[in-house]
């Protein structure tokens, strides 16, 4: 089995036209390409092949893209266990990759591989055909060698699909490359986020902030008192949505049927027990608990989420773009529990809760951390323009 690809496309036709003519892009098996394995990293879909292209895949191929293959992925894209996202770009096998970002996966994968990674604002990129898990928080993330590569993909895949009822009724932003004047842009760090860092990580993050100041940006500190609630809110709401979404994998409509069951209920329980891994089963059980035993807690989490969204809107009136860390150095690379897994998302889950666009920026020097630029809703073009400005500046451009 390929160390990067779980499925490699050996039949890539020459394309003579299109905005992205000749570019190679990799996907994950939860972003279907017709006729390819579409198991989404789970035994629940073992042996399943996609019946049609996801909208994003269809739009890419219509614009000359060559789909190079599908990457190894975690179960339903939740976390990065077993994922090879970012490695095909790092090894120059493709120009960009598509992957689902449920709580920060695309940005964490980009930081791990030392590439650029973008989570679009909620609803900008249609999810039609994608095998999702947390509908109100997930977005089709894009990884690229440069922010220009990501922008080129966005120009093609962004925009309404009449079959996606979750998309807001709005005109997609203009992603044509625009200039950035640092003197006219205010960046901000969140005090409560910075205080979670260890002394060493804090110092390294501050070095990246100093680079932004040297580049001419004004950087100030703002407070988000409820920032610490983001992880808990995501965990409660996300698990309930995941539990509902995974209900379809009952071995009747989807998934493999466990042998030896004496009745329908036994077949259902045995099949689901065999279909999901330990971490995902824990997540689904937690979601069922909040859905059926502690529904008041779920309702409260939804109310807090609405408050967090308003907080993000208020912060946007005080700064153009927020700057956060990406990786949590204290988190385990091989999480064994949900608590361990969510520790990886300490600095990323807030963007999924609020639906804001977020761009992972590789470090400007060795032994420094990646940072993420988080814009307000509908500011995807602004965030990408800022990323391209930083990229050109690092390369010595104007």
C-alpha cells in the first residue's frame, strides 16, 4: 500500500483547457470521485465506491485539474490518526489537497507538514457529496504549497450549489489577487488564548508576532472572556451531530453486517460495534448521552455557541484579522481518549464554532510555530490576500 495514497489514480487524462489546467490535486476518501473507493476511513463503508463526484471534485475537473489520488485519513476525518494529509504537497507530488476540517484538522495537518492550510468560512464551499460528520461546523479545507495555490482552488470550488441547503444566500467573494497595505490592517491576539501557552511556546509565538510587527502590521491584544468555552461547546454539539449523522450506518442502509445476530436489534448493535473505532464510538455514545439523557446541556451549549458567534462579530469591529497559535505542543500525537483528541483542537475549534475563515501560515523560521489568521465571517478573500502578502514578503517580493 502506498505510504501516502490509499488510492492512486493511474489514469489521468490530459486536459487541454481550464483555469487550473495541469494542476494535480489529492483528495480524501470522504470527498468522493466517481468510481473510486469512498470508505471515509471507516469499516462502516468498507468496499463502498463513489457513485458520483462531490461538487468540489466536479468543479475542479471541469477546470482542468488532475485528481492524483486519495490520501489516507482518520475515521470520517475526525482527528488525524493515520492521516497522511499534507505529505503529498510536502513531497511535491501534488499542488494542493482537499480534506474536511471538523475541528481544525486541515490547519493541524498543514502545520505538521509545513505547508499552507485554509478552512473556508462556513457555507462558502458546497459540501454536496462529501461524507461528513458534524454538519454545522465542518468545511472543505484546502492545503497548498502556497496561498496562491489555495486561492486558485477557491476561485473554482467556491460558490452556491442549489443542492446544498446549508449554504447562506450570499455572493461569493472576489478571490482575484489584491494588494495589502500593512499600515491599514490591524491584527490582534487574544489574551485568553495566549495565556494557555507554556513559557516556551509563548516565547516562540511572540517571535512570530514580532515578525508581523516588523512587516508593518499593527498588533494589539484583545480579550475574549468566554474563549475557554469553545472546546466544551464543540465537544457537546459536535458529538450530538455526529451521533445523528452516523445513525445511517446501521448495516441495513450502509455498512457491513455482522454475522450471527439472532434478531434485528442484535444485528444492529453488533454491526455498529464492529463498524466504528474506539474513539469514534466514544464520541457517538457521548452524543447519544447528550441527545437523550442530558438534552438541557446540549441546549445550553447551543445558547453559548450563539453567544460565542456574537463575541467573534464584536472582535471583528476591533481588529481586521485575529492571530492564533495552531498546534498545542502539550497534546498527544496519538490520542487514546476523546479528552486527548480535543486537546489537539484547543487553538482551532473556535473557528469551526463561529464559522469563520482561518488560514494556517507556516513558520517564518526554523524552530518557530505555525500561526493561523482568522477573519470574520465572509472575509475569506481578505484572509487569503493577507496570506499571499506574507508569502511574497518572505520570498523577497513587493
